[in-house]
């Protein structure tokens, strides 16, 4: 991790300032197994506390660690009783069915390139590119993932890179132009970066884009002057 931090701080002064304010990197990793992916499905689109409650109920029914046979034995009523939506129940059943049939092989994943891991995982209903990327980052410990569809990463990039540039440009406007803009009542609009802009910003972080993204997420919860 020290090598990654040294590279990020040396290659990008903006990232260096973020790292110095956040402090040590404390990325937490799960095991590259069925349990981790099933848990990720349960947690999708839920806040941490609600997801944790539902997961505990679900795990109490299936047994831990989560396994395909434990999920497949449950009825739809049991899964709804644990707090899972009809859609998530279908996703978990699809994951369990494909794993049990050998279509999903977790033992192969650590050896596959990132794009092949994404292709392998997204064959499951409910597993999109974002979820597969989170699996790459926090389960397979891949250091160079850039989730261009992640709202938090996009917002942090806007805040620390694009909005700062826009503010500097605004300061250079003449007094007359500033007065005209104020008279019209213009409000600043947030335009989040495109995937192309994100790739350009993150180019200097390679091969440690995953670590940089972790700091971007943390920066949204920490006051950055």
C-alpha cells in the first residue's frame, strides 16, 4: 500500500492533498467466493443498517457462509419474510442456480483479467458492471479499477478537479461579466464528468486507480477545504 500512496502523491497534487487529509488507507476486503457476491446483491440499493438487518435474517435461514444449496432450499415466502424484494430473491436464486450448475466458477476468478471477471459475473441476473467492479476492487483486490458509473467517484472528481477549475475560471471574469451573470440570476449547475473525462483524470493514478477511488469516496465524508 505504501508504494501505491507514494505513487499517487507524487503523480497528482490534488490526490496528495486528499490523502494527507484522510490519512492511512483502510480498504477492507472480502473473500473471492460465492458468499461475497450474494452479500453484495443483498446490499444493493440499501443503506448500510437496513441491508445489514436483512442480511442477518437471510443468513439465519441459509446458514453462513452463504452457499448455493442454502439459498435454493428457501421458498419465495421465506425470502420475502427476511425482507428481500421479489427482484432480489430472483437475483439470488439465479446466482445460486448458475453456481450450482458450474456456470459460475469462483475458483477461476483470481486468475482472470478484469474484463473477463466482469463478463463472467454479469451473466447473473442483477449483477451489473458496477457490482462486478466492486467485486474486483474489494474481493479480488485488483488495484487498477476505475468504476466510471459510480456516483460517488463521479461527484468527488467533480468536486476536486472540475469544480475547482471552474471556480478559477470564474475568478478571471471581468467585473462587468460577473455583474451581468448575477443580474440574470444564473445558478451554478453540477455537470458530473463523463467516462472519458474520468479516464483522463485517472490516467496519472495508474496502476493504483482503485486506491485513488477509495480516497475519493472517503473525501465526500471529510471536509476538504
